[in-house]
C-alpha cells in the first residue's frame, strides 16, 4: 500500500512538468469524476508555488536537490492526508496548503 499520491527527490520534482505531476495526483485520487474541480485547481496552484519556492531555495543551497518531497501523504490508521512533507536530512517539514480561502475553519488547524 502506498501512503502518498506522489513522492520524489526535490531534483526530480523540479525536472517534471506540472502536468505530469497533476496526472500522477489524479491517478492516485480516482474518486473525482471531473478533472476540473476545487482539488485539482488547488493542486495546480500548490505545485506552481512549491516549484517556484523550491527553485529559489536551491539557488542558495544546492543540497536541497537531495531532499525528498511527498505530496498527499496519507497518515496511517487516521486516513487523513498531509498536503506535502519535505524530508530534509534530519528535519521534516509539514506543509498544509489552503487554496482560495476567505476564512479558515478549526478543521484546517487540527486533524481531530
């Protein structure tokens, strides 16, 4: 069982096209009947932001290329997903991305 929709090194992520990554995310999340929904639009925005920010960080620290990126990590036994996890040597970064929100709910802050 895979616990993520996508995972790769930062280098591989940056070399892939956004369409290729979106395709992998859609294949993993087959519950959608329509390709153009809020989740897909959010993923598209998130991938664009993540790509530009990681590209910028690499300018200052090329070692970031060796870090690992996991997108839509499924938390075992809980079943909820983390938008992205970056494994950076001895650090783990958790990224939660909210698209087009006017307000945030308590559910956005906790996994209950």
